C-alpha cells in the first residue's frame, strides 16, 4: 500500500520501520496535515495522521479527490477527524484503540507528584545552587481522595497507581461499569464534592467539551488538584485560570491544552506573539504544563506503530480493522452481519 504519514517526529521513524518491515511504501513527513499539505497524498492509497493534524471536512474532501481510501490515526483519541465527512467520501478510518494505558497513567501521576512536591521549582533553584526549602512544602497523597472521571483503560490504570499511594479512589463513567477493583463509583456531584485530586480520562466529544467550567469548579473542594492528560478542550481553560488565581483550584497539571493545535510538538520559542492564556498558565506557580507527551514511552510508541501497520495490513487484504475501526458507518458491524 502506498502511504504518506504526516506529523512524523524523528524519534518515531525507527519504531515505524521496525513495525513495517518494508511491507508498505510509506513516505514520512514532518509537516502536519492541512489544506496546504494534502498534495503530499497524491498517488497514495492511505494517509497516516496524529492528534493535531487537521482532518476536517475540507481536508477530507481534498484527500478524497486525490483518491485516498484510508486514514489511520496514530492515536486513541479521534476527535480531530470528521468521521461523517470520511463516511460520505467512502474513506475508511482506523485508530489505535488501546496502547499501553500505563504510559499515560504514569505521566498523570508524575504530574501530580511533581506539582505537589514542587520538583520543577526545586530543580530550578538547585541549578543556581540555591538549596533553601521555602516554598517547597507539599502534602501526603496517602489518605487523600482521588476522583477519576472516565473509567476506561487509562482511568483504571490511574486509579491503580493512586491506590498504591494509599489514596481512596472514587470514579464516574457515563457508561454503566462492572464492579471495579480499587474504585468506588459515585455520582459526578459526589465526586466533585469529595475529591482532593480530580483526573480527567474521558474522550473529547460534543458532550465532554468544556466539561470543566466555572459552574462545575464551584462544586469542587477549595484547593483541588486538577489533572488533564486527556484532551485540552475538556477544560474551559480561561475559567480554570481564574479559579487558580482565586485559590479555588490549588494545582493544575496539564499535558494537553485547549489551543494546542499548531503549537504543541514544535519549537515556538522565537514566536513574536505568544498564546497569552498559555503564557499566564506557564508562569503560574501552581501549574505544570507538558507538551502532550503522556504517551511518550518506548513501549507505547512501538505499540502505536505496530497497530498502525496492522491497520494498513488489514485494509490491504480488504479486511476490516476490527476494534480499530472508527468509521461513522461502522463497517465492522456491516462486515460481521455479512459474514453471519
Ligand atoms: P477508553 O475508551 O478506554 O475510556 C474512556 C472512558 O470514558 C469510557 O469508559 C467512556 O465510557 C468514558 N466516557 C465517555 N464520555 C464520558 C462522559 N461524558 N463522562 C464520563 N465518562 C465518559 O479510552 P482511554 O484509552 O482510557 O483514553 C481516554 C482518552 O485519553 C482518549 O480519548 C484520549 O483523548 C486521551 N489520551 C491522551 C493521551 C496523551 O498522550 N495525553 C494518550 C492517549 C489517550
């Protein structure tokens, strides 16, 4: 299959090469997919993308006109893809349904521990040979209540680590959950009222956009720690900044940012104009920002590459990609029905 893969970072190449074993003819480019870069898809069968690529309707229209039949995203989240538009043009879609949830869970807890124990500040001081302890006071996680919203693969992995730290973990999921080890399921209202730390692990959907906003923040404990390694748009960032400034929110750990598209994954140090909301957050002493790196472990990146190549293999054999199918018109269901 002839493929172009967009937004490829240098470190991904060896993992993709290992997974591909020269089966597919893949052109790797660092440019993101957008209206200006669809031309690289000319003559290809499939396009491989990442979270910040533009896979909106106008881009899909251009890809369809170039004869693209398949789009595979190297991510679990699929909110960057207009699935209805792809269905309309007969383009099949696939994601990486689950890869190493521990990678994201461990980063989530790393944010929490680092925020609490002021590790970034301590390191900055140490670099100046300043070893005073003022401003480095934290709290014990042991005995604290952690509220996990979204009890899928990552939410459950996060719950397990916090349980290991001696926290009481409560959780909420929109889908009915079987009894979960280590997690007491509660209503959202109970979760907001009881949690010292709240961690978000739902996908971004129209229903979860700005899930955390001024009205919801009022329901939380004063000084709550918010963790978001899911999608930036789950949070109304301006509302959370106000809550940080008033002390309502005590800490914010974010690996994803509402306006990260065109910003994260690249060096913007010398930009004349910088995103002022993000600047305010970064300069806030109780905020830790990482650049959408929660997935970034060797194990996870190899699993992403393996599943992406597997998706291309299946399409080449005219088969459905199974659990990786994210088509709006679920071709998996259609194929199963035909097979039966
Ligand atoms: P998952 O599908 O296993 O779990 C998501 C859970 O959220 C499901 O149980 C679902 O029922 C629940 N949910 C959906 N809408 C909800 C709502 N309104 N309220 C409460 N619960 C709701 O997915 P996962 O593998 O755990 O991944 C979760 C998200 O993490 C992904 O969608 C993606 O956006 C994000 N992610 C981020 C990174 C990163 O590097 N920062 C990496 C991978 C995934």
